[in-house]
C-alpha cells in the first residue's frame, strides 16, 4: 500500500524541445484532477553523437526549470540527461521505485505515446512499477482491441482514489484541455523567423532568443 500521508507523484517525460503550454497545461490539469503531491518533469537525455533533440541538454533543462518556476508542486529531475547511454522509462521508474518504495507513482503519457507502448523496452514491467496516466491528445482514441485494449480492460480505472490507494498497476485516462501545440511546430515556426510568443512562457521564449538554440544554422 502507498503511504497515506504522501500523495502520488506524477512523472512527465518528454524531450521538451522546447517545453510549451500544451505540456504545462496538461501537467497542471493532471496535478489538480489526480490530486498529485508532485509533478516531476523528466527531460529525456540527448545521447552523444545522435540527433535526437535539437537543443542541447543544458538549454532544455533550463527551459523546463524556468517554465515551472512559481508552481511549487512542479519539479524537474535531470537524471536521464545525466546518463551516458539511452535511458529507458522502465529503468527510470525502477530507480524511482527504489527511492520511493511505497509511494504511488503515476507515469504520464499522451495518447499518442500510449499507442506506441508495445514498442517500449520491457513495457510489460511498467505497470509493476507505476500507474499509467494517459492524457488525451487531439484526434486520439483509446484502443479497445489488441494488447493495449486487453491491458486497459484489465488495469483501467476511472477512480482517482485507486491511484492513491495503491502504488502501481492502474491505468487512468484523462481528457485535458486540448491545446494544439507541438514542439516540432514551435521549432518550425522559429526556423521560419516567426515569434513563438504565447505558445510558451515568456521566460522560455527569452532563452530561445538568447541562445539561438532553434535558429537557422546557415
Ligand atoms: P514533438 O513535436 O517533438 O513530438 P511534443 O510537443 O510532442 O514534441 P514531447 O516532448 O514529445 O513534446 O512530449 C512530451 C509528452 O507531452 C508526451 O507524452 C506528449 O504526448 C505530451 N504532449 C505533447 N504536446 C502536448 C499537447 N499539446 N497537449 C498535451 N500533451 C502533449
Ligand atoms: Mg511528441
């Protein structure tokens, strides 16, 4: 059983390249709806010699840090960035489970990410380590057939309480206000010389402007 005194921790992974209001609004609505004690942003590492992210680790970490400042339940954990090799979610969750043996852990994924779950490393183990919280994204529906449909049938719940009363093992699907923003579109817009203002906090725009991390390289 989870400790009754400490509420669940949400874990929000992503490349955050850059972080935008789609991420922040989703995190905030889940924080409130699920009564989480903490929402931990977990930026994925940029593996050396591989073009997985555009901005480097320090810039992405800084953008997340300034974006979440002022919301005490929002925290950032850079453990995946500090790892040399690829970081698999299942390994990150195993580390967190080791650090927080009884705490309810809620891994947040968008519906698009959830649909790709069967491709994740050791995906069958994820629910032993954490709950899964699936945020609806525009245009996506929950599967009813196949491996994911079966998993939802077995582990799905619509009761927030169950995320508090056990440490792992449930899947909760939650509709969030749908903001059609993606990091890819934000980068394209900047690349085209346009201003990303109001798609993300001003302080994030400032970092993008000052570092030129998405500027055209030619
Ligand atoms: P990209 O365009 O590079 O894929 P992205 O905007 O999807 O970037 P990610 O860092 O890949 O951002 O996303 C991290 C997590 O946030 C994922 O689980 C993704 O599904 C979710 N997410 C991204 N954008 C939104 C949005 N606008 N609303 C809700 N969730 C989002
Ligand atoms: Mg994405």
